[in-house]
């Protein structure tokens, strides 16, 4: 190992640059996977925290923004045996929402429509940090990050939309809430009827939260899906399992990033190892003349490549966490979430080790097959 460390430290700048190349590649993988895992986990967590047994939405919708559940279905579900309550929910996004003079609007503002008094808002009431719950259609709640970014406080009035809905021209902030789910803090909660009119879907909701007795959950799920073939009822904590196509696309994109990271890392380490072997041709010839076998030479070169990429990988993990935290904190004021799972770090180090081995194979073969006499003559 002393010999290997000496070789790496002999050209410090080149070694450092190679490690940095590996580190940046691994950091990119860690950041992408962590944000992807975090967003999917946060959606499941949000649904579970609602306390609902089932979430009901359109099974054919590519995303919730395209889902429609007819109001009459909500009424029917509410009458089913074993159903304790049904909460109706809508969602829309306002681009450059008008917030009133002197307030800078975020790029886009999520607006969650709720029926005031329904069970889903019990969770929101527990999250209140100022003011009270809304009671009238012109009253709204704002998330902590919305308040921080825009300066909106309890008692403020604002247009919110670019049009007039239900005859409302201004909305009053009556409360502020703070959630453990970061992206929820970037939203506004208001009357679902306003969102329905804004979306031109007066007889439909985006989804339903269905509260049942434990023994009735499966039966209610079956009845809902049999009576409404276009809908699907999913246990709240398994919400993201329904969107397999979207998660598959995310995984494919992640795989592409990993492949790019491999190429970048391999080329960087390969360049370093090839130059190192070329500069040490006479030295390798001397070692062969002193009795070092081809296998021993090859193992030394491969170990050198693995050590270089491993250190780069460890630095990349730290860089990935730091970069992800910066991204999460500043991207749209906290819209993203990250989850650092063991599989992410294991996968990152596996990529780093693979880079080291792959990049060292050819230099190791070349070094092992040098003829001692010719190597000693090398200038």
C-alpha cells in the first residue's frame, strides 16, 4: 500500500482532479436519487397524515392535475356502510399569482381546494401557527414558506387569481400553517368551490379522501371500483404505488444519469492511470526485473484505481448531501424534499468502485505486459 499511496501522491494535482471528477459524478447521482425518493415519500406521508383510509381518483389520469371525480360519486360513497366521512379535495396552480401591490409573487403558487368543515381540514387545524381556520369562500390559509417569501400575514387581502370567481375579487388571509411536508408550506388553502370554478369543473373534484372503519376498508374499495370503473381507490399510505408509469420514467432517467456519471468517472480515472503508467515505465521494468510478477503489477495498478475512485466516491457522497440540501432550500423556496436512504449511499459507492475497476483494467493490462528489458530502455 505504501507503493500505491506514493504513486497517488506523486502527482497531487492530477490525482485530486481525478478524484474530483468521480466526486462530482457521484454527487449528481446522490442528489437526483435523494430528491426523487424524498418527493415520493413525502406524497405518501401527506396522504397517510390525512388519516383517510382510502384516496379515490381517476385511474386513467397521468397525474392528479388531470383527475376528475364527479360530485355525485362523493355523495354515493358517503352513504356506503362503513364509511365514516368523505372529504373532497381540489387543486390548481396559479402562475405569477397577483398578491397585491408591493408583494413579489413566486413563479407558481399551488392552491388546495377544501370543503370547510370536512374531516380533512382537521389535520390542517393542527398545523395552524397563526390566526384561525377559514369559514367563508373569500377566506384563505397560507403556508409558512408563502408567508416568508411574499410577506403575506393574517389580515392581508390579495386578488390571488387573474380572474373573478364566485364573485370574489379579493381574498383575506385568516391564518397561517406550518407542515412537516415542505412543499405543502408553499401552498394556499381555500374553498374548493372557488377552485372548481377556476378549473371550470363545477361538478367534479380532483380526488376524495374516504374515512372508513378498519373492517370496511377493503369492501368499500371494491364497491367504489366496481360501481365506477374509471376510478381507483388506493390506501392512503400507498398512494405513489399507483403511479408506476411516472416512477418508471423517474427510474429510467436516474439510470441515464448513472450511466453518464460512469462514463465521466471512467474517462477521468482512465486518463490519470494511463499517464501514471506511462510515466513509470522504467520503474515498472525495474520491478519486473526484481521479480515482481505480472499479476502483482496488475493488482497494484487496479488497487490504485480503486483507491482513487473510492476516495472520490466518499467525497462525492458528502458533496451530494450538501448540494442536495442547498437545492432543496432554495429551489422555489422549499418545493422539493429529499430522503437519504441507505440504498442511495450503497449505490453511490458501488458506482465509484465500478469506475475504479473499469478504468484500471486497461492500464493494469498494459503495465503487466511490459517487457522488462524494453521498459528499462524507455526514456
